[in-house]
């Protein structure tokens, strides 16, 4: 299959005319180098440019809302291990912000200090990981060093979160427990979320087809009394051809996807309420 060079998303109007909705460019490695969004009338509504190094890592991101000058330029420096070492954000008003990363490999933790061009503290983030690189603790600090939010997580042998404890800036603690149920192929078919009193407050149920595609997701919020259902259909090549979201038994969104002979998405029709949006995707190849 030829490599994609660009994708243009067009909105097809009732009279058959088209209006651009988005545009994307990629390099030979498949990295997205340019993103454009458009207004309903086809005017530019934001643009992002990306630059990559020889290892396909983003090193520069330029964000534009309008005009020829970027609103901000984000530059990423990496250490010898390939991890982000410093992120520099340059703003249109001439100010600069720095995210400086320090890592403790023995403790498996990362601390990020955010400072301005005068080295004044703007905030701090701390994260601790387990041996599988899953987050055990995440703490966000304000510019005064006070805790803004804190979260701690515990996992089971499958890597699923089984307990979370979150504390907000007022010291209010939210505890959640999670129970998982699996089928004979170890796929999750039900998750129960419990509060600190171990009362079930949410239930998620899943169904799969014979090829393992998740075709149904039932979301029951027992606190709010709400019920949402996502239903997906796939073709013989496991491409999603239909998505339907129901609130109770009432459809609130339907997305139907059609593909080209080479398997690339060609059209997508979205229905919400009384509105219909038909998108067509046009491609350029290397």
C-alpha cells in the first residue's frame, strides 16, 4: 500500500458542494507534520506544525490560531535515554516557560519543575511508577508549592486499576475500588466501580464478536441513574462500519463509515438529533 502524504476532510453539503473541514500532511515515516482545521464557512481555524528528529521524535511544535505568527512554539529536548529532558514553550507575547525533568531511576520517579524566563516557579509535577511503568502516584503542585491535586493507584496482575485515591486542593478525598470480571479468553466483560463505602456506583459491561472485536459497551451510572450503550459493527476485515450511541433506548449518535477498495476510509456519515454531517476523505500519496 502506498504511503499517505496528505488527507483532506471535506464536508459534503446538501446541494452537493464541499467545504474543507480539516487537512493533514505526513512525512515518509508517517509522522503528521501539519494539521489544519477550518470553520463551517471554510476559513482557517487553527494550524499546527510539527518537526521531528531522525528518531521520529517531535522536537518542535508550532501552534497558530490565525495569522502568520505562532501563538506558541513548543521545543522538546531529549536526554541520552531518549526521554524528554526539557520542554520550552515560547509565547507570542515574548514570554517563555520551561518544563525541566529530573528522574530518580532507583525510586522510579519523575519530577517536573515549571519555571518562567526569570526562573520563577510556576508549578511542579511529581510522578512515581512501578516496575511496569504504571503510575503509582501523581501530585500536582501550585506555584506556591501547595498541593493542587494528588492521586494514588493500585493495580492487579493484569495491569488494571483496582483502587484509586484522589485528593483535591481542599483536601477532599475520593476513593474508588474496581472489580473486574473476565470471560474464558481473559477479556473483560464487566467492571464494577465502588465508592469508599464499597457500594457499587457504576457498572460497565462489554460484549465481543467471534473475532474479538468489542461490539457493545453498556455504561450504567447508578449514582446519576443514567444508562448509555455503545454498539459497534465491523466488516470482514475488522474495520468499524457503524457506531451507535444510545441514551437508554434512544439513539443520540450514529456514525456510518465507508471504505475504498484499498481499505482506506472514504466517507463518514454522522447523525445526531435532526442533524446530519457527511464527510469525505481525499488522499494524496507519495
